[in-house]
């Protein structure tokens, strides 16, 4: 196991935990910003069709 200068294992460094939490926060905020609505009670094929219809087909124009 590799060690950093302070003697703690490199996998236990706090910067790795901070990076992980930043990534989780960014993904969560992105999902909260999206407005994806699909009716409940759909089978798998209907769900995927509804999900495809709710996503934009092309980037927005300015």
C-alpha cells in the first residue's frame, strides 16, 4: 500500500472524498434541473418511448 508523506494510506486522503462528494452533488443538481415527466404504470417499452419523447431531439437554437 502506498503512503503519503503524513503516513496515511493514499486511498484515505480527504481530497478523494471531497472530489467524490462534489461529483455526486453535481449529478444531483443536474437531475433536479431536468424536467422529465413520465406517466406511472407504463411497461418497459412504453416507458422508454415516453422517456425518448421527453428528451430534446436537437440542441436549442439561439
